[in-house]
C-alpha cells in the first residue's frame, strides 16, 4: 500500500469532537462487523461517530454528517460488497478524503470480504455498481469519475484486509489497537517561546514526519537562502530527538563535504553519533556488523544544507539501513535533490507574515518585540523591503540597531538601489552555483521579467524548451517561483542581488553593462550615445522620462542587443510616447530577438536591419506603413502586434515570415485588403483584424490548414460573409455590415463558435448552418433586421449556447425544438418579442435562459423540467407571479425580474440564489420569508460562488428591490431576515476561508425602499460619516454589518450603476499604518437599458455585510478606532457627491465578532461588552453555544453590557419584534428564545 503521507497531516490545528468516524454500507455490515467494531471502540473509551439512520435520503450527505466527518481525528472506511452501489457512501468518501487533505485526518481502509483490487480498479461488484452509476449519471461524467478517483486513492492507503486476518474477532482487535496507537501519537502543539513565527511551521513539518508510524521516512525542508530552514530543523530536533535511540544533527553538509575527508569523514561522524561510539571506518562501504546494528536502531538524523544527490545518498542511505520508525530531515535550496532521492514529503518554507516579520525585526533592531513610536513607519518600511525573509530581517535589524532616526532614513534610501552586503553574500551562494545559461536567464528575470507571464518569457527566446528547463532549475533552487497565474515571481532581495551583479559589471558607466532597466541610466546612455556592445537588453518605461530626441546612430554600437522594449504602462496616456527620431534610425542590431516599441515614430524599420533572429515584433500605436522595405526573410518571427497602426498599408508576406503564429492588426484603419497568400501561413493560430474600417472583403477560397481564430469584429465596411474553409475554430463577425450568412457556411466544418452580435444589416441565414456539427456557440444578439431563423434539417447536437436576444424574429421554425435545441444545450437566450416559446422538456442540461422583454403573461408550467438552470432572466415581462415550483431549482444562482410591472409577489425562492434583481417591479407587494432557507446557506453555495467569481474580484451576494414602492409591512421582515442571513453567511464563509476554498469570503448587500436603519445596528448617525471605538477582545472581530439611507428630493436620474460606497479605516496604537477597506451596493445597473429604468422615485435603505479580512486588529484588551465614510457612486457622472437631489441621510454600523477559540471548529459563540477577556470567558461558560452574536453600543453607555444572544438550537421567525433592543435592559444580556425575552445577569 502507498504510504500514509496525506493521512498523517497535522491534527494540531483542529479541535475535534470525535476520535473515530465510521463509514460503512448499512445493509452489508451494520448488524455484524461494524457493530462489533463500534462496541470494541466504545469499550476502549474511544469517542466514535456512527450514523444511526437506516435510510439514505437523496444523493447529498447531511450537514450533520459532514460536520461529524470534519470533527473526527480518524476515519475508518469499511469497504464491503455493496459499498459502491450507494451514492451516499461514495459522497461520504469524497468528503473524508477532502478532510484528510484539509484537516490532516487519518484514514484507515478496511476491506471486509472484498478484494482490494476490486475497490482500486472498480471491478467485480464495484464494477457492476459503477455500470449503473454511469448509466444514471450520463450527463454528469465528472461526478462518476470523482467517485472512481477517491476509491482508487483510498484503496492505496495502508489498511486491513479481512481475508488476511481471521477470525473476525482478531481483525476487530487489531484494528482497535491500530487506532489506539494512532490516537496516542496525535500530540498537542509545543510552545516554542522566543522563536518568532515558528510554531505553526514546526507543527506542519512534524505532521509530515508521521511519528506514530513504524516505517522509515525522509522529509525535505526546501526554501531560499536565509528563509529559516536550519532553524526549523534544529528546533524540531531539540523537541523530538529524545524519542529516538540514536540521533544526529549534521550542519552545513555542503561546506563540510568539500573539506578534507569529504563525505566519508561526514558519514563517520553521523554513524558515530547515532551509535554513540567513535567509529573509524575509513572506507566507502559500511561494515556488515555496523549495518546490522543500524537496522535495529530507531534513528533521527538531520542533514542540513544538502546540495547534491550524492551527499544525500551517501549520508541518508537506503530504506533498509535504519530501524523501524526512523526519520531523516533534509534541508536544501535545491528541490531537485529531494525529488531525485525520492523523499516522502517536501515542506516548502513560506515567508513570514507581516506581524511575524515585524516582531523578528524589532527583536534585533531594538532588542524587544515592539518598536518605538517614532520609528513605527520606518520599521514598517524595512519589514516591507525584507518581504518576510528571516535572514534579511535579522541582518537588517542588526544593521539598524542603535542608529539615529536620520541614519535610518538615509539607509532606507540607499536600500532602494543597493542590497545589504551580508544579505547579498548569503543569497549569492545559490547564484554562483548556476551555469552560464542559467545565470543569463536569472539576470534577465531579475532585470526585466519579474511578474511577467511565463509563456511570454519563453516564447521570445531562441529555444523555449530549454528556457522552460532552466526556469524549473531556478524554481528548484528557490531563486524564482511561478505563481498560480503563471507569473514569474522573485523575492525583492534576489531581484536586487541580480541587479547588483549587473551594476557591478560597470559601476560608473551604465553603457558598459549587459542590461539596462532604470530609466535614468537608459536616458543617460541614449542621450549621450554611450551605448556599447556589452548591452544585451534595454527595457524603458517611457512614462518615467523626459522628452528625448535620439540621434540616428543611437543604437549603432549596440551590436549584441537581444531585447529592446520601449513601453507605456497600462492606463498611461499616449502622450507618454517621448522617444523621438527626427533624423531617422540608421541601425538596429541583427541579434534582436524581441522588439517592442510603443509609438515607433518612423514609417519602417531601418533599411539595413536584418530580422533573421527576430521572434516577436510589437509596434502598437506607431506610424509604420510596412515593417521593412524590400524582401527580408524572418523565419523565426512568430508574433506580430501592430494594433492601432493607423497608417499601415502592407500585410505581412508569408514568404518572408512563414512561421507566424499570431497576427494582430486591430484598428489599422488604412489597411485596404488581405492578400490571398494568407493561407500559406501554416502555423497561424490567431488573426485579429478588429476595427479595420477600410477592409471591405476577404479573399475567396482561402483554406486554413491549422486551427485558427479569426476576428473581423467592427470591420464596418465588410459586407460579405468570408468565403473560406479549413480548420477555423472561432469566427468573430460582430458589428460588421454582412447581410447574409450564405450556404457556403457549411464549409466551416470545424467551427466551434460563431459570434455575429450587432450585425444590424443581417437579414437571412442559410439552412446549411445545420451542417456545422462542431458548433457549440451561436450568438445572434441585437441583429435587429433578422426576422426569421431557417428551418433546420439536421440536429445541431453540439450546440450549448444559442442566443437570439433583441432580434425581430416573429415566427419560430417548426424544427427548432428537436433540431437546434438538443438536450445538451447549456445556455439559451431567447429575447425575441412576440415569439412563442417552444416546449421545454428535454432541455434538462440548460444552465442559462434569457426570456427578457417578451411580453410573457404566464411562466410556462413545464419550466420545472429545467433542473440544471443556474441563470434565469425574466426582465420586462407581464406575469403577476412566479410558480411555487421555482424553489425546486436547487442550482439556480441568478434570478433577474426587473421591470416586471405586474409582478405582485414572490414565492419561496431557491436556497442557492446569489443574485436576485427585482428593480422597478412597481406592483410587487410581498417578499418570501428568507428564514426557511437561511438554514441551508452552507458551504456548497459559497463554494459555488467562489468558483464562478472573477479571480481578482471579491464575490458578492446581492438582493436588489429598487423602486419596489408597494412592498407591504410584512415584506420589510427582510431586514430582520438579513440579520439572520449575515449570521449564517458569516459562519459558512469564515469556515470556507479557513478551509481555503476561497481567499476572501463574499460580501452581502440588499437594497429596497425605506427611510430607517434597522434597530439592531448598534452605531447610528445622521450624515455620511461616523467614528467609533471598537470593543476589547479584538481577535474575535470577523466583519461589519453596514447600512445607509439615501434621500432623494424628487424623481432622480441615477444613471448606470448608481450606488453607495462605504470606505472605512481602522487605527490602532500597536499596528503600524492605517488599515482600510470598502463595501459597495448599487441601486441601478448597466443592464437597465431605458432611461426610465434608471430613475429613482423615493428614499432607499441599503444594508450589507463585509468580512473585513484585510483588517488585522491587536489581541487582548487594546482598543481600535474605526472611521466610516459613505459616499455616492455613479459611473456616468464626474462627481456624484455634488449632484443635486440626493444625499446620504443616515448611516449605521454594527461590528460582528466571534470566539476565536471556536473559529476553526466552525462554531461561533456569543460575545459580551465586558472590559476583559476573563468576563467574556465567564459569559461563554454560562451560556449555551450559539451561532453568532453582535457587539452593541459599547461607547454610548459606559458600563452597559447589553447584547443579543441567539440560541443556536432553535429557529427564529423573521419578525422585527424578535429583535432584542439593548435599551430595554441596559445591564443585562438577553437571550431570545421562542417569543420571550429573558434576562441573563452578569456575574
């Protein structure tokens, strides 16, 4: 069996309720083996969870069962004959292995009367079960595959086979003994005082050691120089070495192995320490009698700073060299050494957090763990510069110790250009070990490519495969990292080291260096003609320099120039193009691989320039008419970007550049035509001609051999559908003047996506479009002259997205139901007014449906068959109600009902909703009671939200009822419900944050007409700003409830995206700098097309939740001050604050807190307004555990201890009367139970 690498992860950080969780198939083993095992565990006082429910209802496991899995230290999986036939069991297994990865849960498989290979390979009875699953879940193959994967993974873990251990009583006894051994070795955390930031890292490494197992394990600790590898290994050695019979810490293996005696002498030292005697072997081979002794000895060895496989092989030996339970830790900067040796686990050492780094720096700079108040800002600057590197923090701290403030400021200024020499020398060790090619690429990254896309960096090199290999070498040596976004990242200190190496090539004359990146150095070299053949690369940010007029021979001496980039950062103005060539340009190096010149001022490149080595040419916004004069071969050229070259008249010639892969000529408005020779680009994958206004037609009978994407969008004078064929994958014709899709479209047999949005002259489409068997997306939105869609004679079985929104089609073809709408379609936009909706059965896979502005008076009764629907757009229709069955759409995330003027009420809504828009529903009176599904706001919904959110944006849950002026009093219970929603959302989102499902929990907002802030907001104020003092016990702070009333004097034009922003700032005396955040909520939307839809008719109240996880408050009894400012937003006006007719009338803030001791256990307890942590603890002991709580107005009533406590064991009705008010009982805590309010007095 595979080793229990994942299963032995740390159990330290989780607080468990159960020792063991039993997973089993009830009908197979409940009344025999499982009951015997459960009884045996209970006799040993092992807290064991067993599901007593006989029935398995539905496909998903219950929240209680999920909690039990995550709250168990060990999961025992009893694989029996019919285990795989139960979806319940398989889903349970998925959650167990997920808990293993996240929580470090130990997993023990038991193969009860079933062959382990049946489980691993899904054969036998397991194969029969999966045959049924695959038949039932034909449309969800990923689900079935997930089940297969977890079965294979679980069966590869070390476990027990009932066929090998008999009788059954003995098997039960052995399993119980195994569980007891494992529980014994799940040890508590060890306090490591004085070692800043090490506790969590130490426990993570110790978990990888799996101390409870008897196998032999080697663990690698890998990281850049100075990151703390030796300190971690040494601390662990001191803590656990007493548990071993033999032990040895061998420091500086790399240096020691190069000394006299080498590895032979080092190995003698290791063996002598292990066996506690002075061994003099003096030979490469270990004597047999020594080997036999080693095999009987449980050893613990640390090999520090290993840099070669030979060292590790010589000193660590093989698996059979040491006794059972032996452990070896290896620290290294080179991951390849660990991979080659085949270590069991590798721990990558992370940089320190800001707080850890500040404490470590202060220990060395001030000989205490805090900084003087007057040096707070400067200390923070130093810590930010060190980027969490412990060695750098220690060196810099020691450097600043005892210095005056003015010395600090001078030194910090110098740090911007020159690295501290001690840090430099340490970091340079890894660089010195690189070969010539590796050093070159490292310096290129340090000087030019930090933060750039890995694929971009590799594609502009002569040998991309070799560069990828070198990048892996640099990663393994901890000199660079590759982010999850495929970006090349490098520690600032390593970047400075690399740049310092280049500076040292010529300290006084930058023109003699190999690389130039600093704008002042480049300006000096170009202005003074100081360039030499030493220069290989120049990257100039033109926004940072003054106007410069270059001589024609500015580059004449730079004969070895490989890369030249004159660029303007994104969002910069075109006026930042400041490099001019009034006298032309005589020379560019023939060695150029990469040429990027934003705003190149000449009509062509120099006549004597040979592009034979050129790989990428980017001349955006330039004045070129053609790339070069005459015929020039550029066989290496793969990428051309000449977008917005308004004077370009000549298209690249495939005879000169036959290997081009991408051509971007967008917005080249003078480009008259495309040559027929374009089909000779055998490798062309992207051709972008968007916005080429002079282009009237495309050459006929063109055949593309390789897969290609063609973009002719906004070619306003393109009147004919291009007559071409071949391997075209995507075709963009949006905004063209095409009038007809001809029958020749059938030649595009490989076409997957066809975009023809806003083709306002399009009138007809050939029925031959059904021949496009690979088409999965067809978009015809806003083709306002398209009156009919053709009859389809063949099924378009691959079609997943089909949109006819805002066309003028009046009559649907009879074939549309069974030909163009196969069951696999995922998104259908059908916004044609007057067109009768076809029957919907058979579209069970549909995920998106747009029926906006179609005068629908009644929602089709068969809409319930769309079980996979996630987005439903019903804007602008005339129905009065939604069917009650809508709550059965368990996957629906977005429901849009705006401008449904006759809609009077909403039924119970799906619990999965993330977005509900009901703007301008003028007759809407009642809203559903949200409490019934607030209980279901769980991880699955928030995880889905995380998956569908932009990676750069914070996810949001939004409910909008702008201008719903007839909402009745009962509908305003939604304000009370919002309190409950925040409670449940905060509980679930914070749990998922700790489980790293997403980096930032979602914000929540709701908007509806109103004049008041809900009473449960503890801080309220007239106007737009408020400053409050947060209570003590700050480490419990987990977010803010925010509310604002916007007052409108009369009917007000909000414009697109009108809303409000709350900007807040936290100030503390102990943390450096102010911490900031914001929350946004909108009343109107860019999706509201008409002017009347953007009007606002009355005051509105907006309310929301912000998790504020970017805010770090000090622990203990220290106070923090928070300032909140609410301002208006409007995307189509310059200064919304000065708009007449609207203002922020009233605001409210309510801090939300949780018990930090329970946070990772996913339990939230009530808090109090007491002045000390001790009193908070008393209250927790006095009360039952609850879901959530609020901090009330601590500042306004000194000595007041009022708070709302909501019992976690009951459901609250969404009624405003249930909101307990602090003013009713100023010196008590109120527990809301049933409909009564009972005081619970303070001790």
